[in-house]
C-alpha cells in the first residue's frame, strides 16, 4: 500500500491551521492533542502524550477505541458494496438488517427508521416529519416546537434553534421562529417558579403545560427532550417529570420527540435513556453510540401511527425528505456489528456498575473539595458542578475550565459543559481500575487548581 499519512507532529500542527474546529474560538485551539491512535479509553498523541478519554470522544465511543472487529466488518462490506443510493427502487442488506434490528428495540410502537449521518440530521428529520404529520392530519398550523433550557439537539438551523443554550444562538441570530424554550427540571438550579408543595418535576411539567396554553395548543406540534440532558449541562430529571410530560402532551395532542443521541445504546446503564422513566415517544432520534463513532450514522425512529400517515399519502403528498447517505451500507454494517458487541460484552450492565463506581468516586471528591457540588449521573453519564460557595450555589465557570485544563495536563480528558459542570462519559467498556484513575487524576487537578 503506497498511501500513508504523516505522523510528524510539527508538520501536522502547522497543517491543522488549515481546518476549523467546532464550537471554539480558534485561539483556544492551542497545543491540540493530535491523536494518532487509541485503545480502550486511552488516546495516544503524536507528541508522545497519553490521555485517558473521560468523554469517549463526544459521548459516543461506547465500545471503546481500537476495536479490531469493526474495521473487518467495514472492509468486508466496502469490498462488496460501500454505498448505494437509498432512494426509491434501491436499497441494501445492511440498512435493511439494521432497520429490522432497531424495530421495537427502543419502544414497541417505534418500528420504522429513517437513517441519517448524525444527530442534527436525525432531529431535522424529526421536526420535518412532525410538520408533515400535522399537515396531513389537517392541522397545518401546528408547527411550534417546545424545547427546554440546557437542551442540546444539534447545530444545524432547526436543531440549534431547539437547543436551549444562548451561546449557540447569538452569533447566528437564532433561534428561528417557532421554537419555544421552557425551564428544564434542574433540581439544583431550577429557573422557573415553584409553587408551595410542588416538586421541581411537577413545576417543570407545569411550565410545559403553561407554555402549550400560552402558545395555543392548536399551534404546538411537538415537545423535544433528551432523557438526561448532556452537552447543555448534564441534567438528570427527577422521576416524577416524564410521566407528567407524557400526560400533558397526550392532553393537548402534542407529539414527543425523545432525543437519545447521547443516552441511546447503553450510556445511562439501560439500553435507552427513556427506559428509566418508561417514556413513550412518538419519534426518537439516535446517532453516536449506534456505531460507537467508528463510522458516522444517525437516524429517526417513528411511531406506527406516523408511519401510517406517510404510507397512506397520495403521490402529491409524498414525504419529500432524504439524505444522500441515508442507509449507508458500510455505516449500517458497522452499526449492526457494534450493537452485537454491546450485547455480547454486556456493556450496558458494565455501564451501570462502572457508573455507580464513578459516581461514588465523584462523591468522595465532593467530601474533600468544597468547590465540588451537585454530583449526579445515570450510568456512565455523570457530572459535578464547580461552585464558588455551596451555600449560594454560585457557579464558578472559570475554575471549571481551569480544572478541566489541569486534568488534561494530568492525562485526563473531561469537558466543561453548561458553564461550570465537568462532564464524564467514558467508554461503556471502562474497567474499575480506569474509573479509579479518572477519580485520582481529577483529584490531583482539583488540588492543583486549589
Ligand atoms: C442530545 C444530542 N442531540 C443531537 C446532537 C447532534 O448530533 P451531531 O453532532 O451528530 O449532529 C448531539 C451532539 O452532541 C446531542 O448530544
């Protein structure tokens, strides 16, 4: 094979200036870790650094790095058929088999999928399908999407509009009209009003009902929610929240889109995040963990009721939606093999057990360092807040970034999200010893920052 890519650190550092890196000012992309190879939870840089990836990439490398089965699956599939159009009249075996595997997997009423290449596209598909559904149901005025603060649903125009973090909007004049944001059930810092005797879950559910009534139920198409909010600040909802949300949405004929892009495929210690609350979705977006990042893939599952509306359309009413790479043969083959690995290696159960270990380690750090508070998580989706003072709960964003930088200098990759939360979402295959190393390295970073 004559093809090769340089591993010379200085050359790569110079040429890296020719690409943009997402979500950061270019000036903060100093001394990047140029990852040449990785195994398990370990990243190896071209400058000789070795780092424990406490984030599994971007919450997605569920089976861990360096798996040697998936490259074989991809190669075999690419040798037969890497890609073909999935538009009318053509399809391929891996996408068919993966669709069949996903049917009923998340919920008995979700049996039909449309594939995309990532989570933003999955949510765009969900929004367009919701608009389509209500038009076909004779209610074209139902077009508003209700979302929550601290939500992250992606970066394309509609997905970023559904995202509930101002930092993602202000440079682009977003959100688009029709996206409404309400308080999320953040039990540590709830930003809505709470009535006497109400729980945060009840107050946040009431905020949804009030928003539907304020906007007019005849204009509200759907409510979108991550089971556990991730990139916006890692918020685990109280148990009473989602059952109330389902009741309210049923009452006002509002569809529910569950965004499982992070939670799906084991991350929270159950196969899907919605399993924790027995939530029935009308649509479900997924991406990330479906291939553990080995190839790009996402998708949107739709309920049988929505599927019937698409199937019963006249030619003029066709669901005119589609991506070139939908049902990509190699990506779907890798997705199938990745799900088989998650099942065979019992990684969902490992995520549950290692998540408990991680959470108790983080709680020990809370006992030791007054700046650490609000330790929370489900499975291997955990976070801690860095605060100036526990009694006032005042956030310390600068210190959170300093701790994250000190951790990186100590060989631990974490991510500051939602301002002052340090998030941890390592591979679901992480070992007990590696969990303990996360805690040790984070402890040293907290010590160093002081
Ligand atoms: C919950 C959630 N939804 C959607 C997305 C968007 O996915 P992508 O970056 O693949 O477009 C993300 C990405 O982090 C996410 O966390």
